């Protein structure tokens, strides 16, 4: 092998090792993640009620009502500014009350 090919092989081996390590770390984190938020703090905004901001595994940002615990917004995993595609803050109970 030439020096160039040797360097490319070493780089490829290092990337593959990092990829395997990351996969093992992901599995480890998923097994040991608890219900405890990674981050939690009350956010106060002028003219609005305070809300509870939480980051939970696997990188989901939640915005909750601090009094009721209701989830007001939820992000896609690993994408804090992106609203989860399946998120709906209106419950069936809310809809029933609004229709009646």
C-alpha cells in the first residue's frame, strides 16, 4: 500500500470505529435514561403566563403548563425548534367541551 492509501484506510477505520462507538453509546443511553429531565426551568415571558421548559431523552423539548403539567408544545427528537409532526395540544375532552 502507498502512503496515501494507508492514510485513507486509517481514516476509514477511525470513522467506522467512531460510528460503532456512537451506536453502542446510543444503546447505553437509551437503556439507562430515566424519566428525569436533562434540563428543566420555568420560562417567564412579559405579558404571558410562565411555562415549564424541559429537555428529555432523546433530545425532545417540551413546554408544559406548570400548574397542570399539560404539554403545550413538543419538538421532534433532536430538533428542538421543530414542532413534532404528531403533536396536538387539544385533547378529545377539550374538543367535546368546545362542541357542546
